[in-house]
C-alpha cells in the first residue's frame, strides 16, 4: 500500500519507498520537459499500472472522520 500523507512515518513505509523508487526510475527514462497534461496523465497511469500489477498496490489516504490519536494513522482508499 502507498500511504497518501506527509511526514516521516509515511516516508518510511515500505509501500511508499517502493513507490518512490519507481518514480525515480521513470524520472530517468522520461524527459523532464514532459509538460503536457495528457503526457503527465499517461505517465501517472503507467506508474499506477506498474505498482498495481507487480505488487497489488493500493493508494490510501488518511481517514478524516475521527480526531482521536488512535485513529489518525488509519488510512482509507482513494475514491
């Protein structure tokens, strides 16, 4: 799983580290001058497909329904 939040704990999560390594790979393969919106969408879809097919990755976002400390670290699926 890739956790969609900011901070040290998220950065250390295994799924986020795999995600960042795939992003680094694609940054080397594709030129930085990729600025057209359709090209960016295509690259995002390629990265998503790679993660999902190889690892069964889900992209999760922090749950916002509770403010208790025990619930802050729970994540839910992007909708």
